[in-house]
C-alpha cells in the first residue's frame, strides 16, 4: 500500500471516530488533520491529472479549515464526516499515482 492510500485510510478512521460525542479538542485536531490531508490530496490528484478530484479535496480543505471554522450542528457534521470518509475511500480506487521510471 502506498503512502497516499495509507493516509486516506487514516483520514477515514479519524472521521469515523468523530461520530460520537467527544471532547472539543478532538474536533480541532480533526479539522487540522483533514485540512492537511486534503491539501496533500490536491497535489496527488493534480499529479495524476484528476482535476475534478483536486477541486473536491479543495472544497473539503475549505470546509474543515481550522482558521475560519464553519459552525454547524453535530448532526450535520456527522453526515459530513461520513460523506467525506466515503469520498476518501472512493478516491483510493479513483486516483492512481503514476509509476515512476
């Protein structure tokens, strides 16, 4: 398993952990981790000529950014966490890194 796939699986796990009520500090950590992972995935997607995926990960990075947080209810964040987790899982199969010579 390459590094990109492993990091996306870690992102999925972090998002699933966020579903039950947890201390606020975890959600701050989650915002930082998912934003960093999404920005990394923008570069991976662009390197694989998957511009649409780059835009999707850009939207995720904006939604989860810790500097200008988006405040929503817990119920809405649960749905977002599940959808973003599914996006990360689908991207594992949709974005193939080019082989290096």
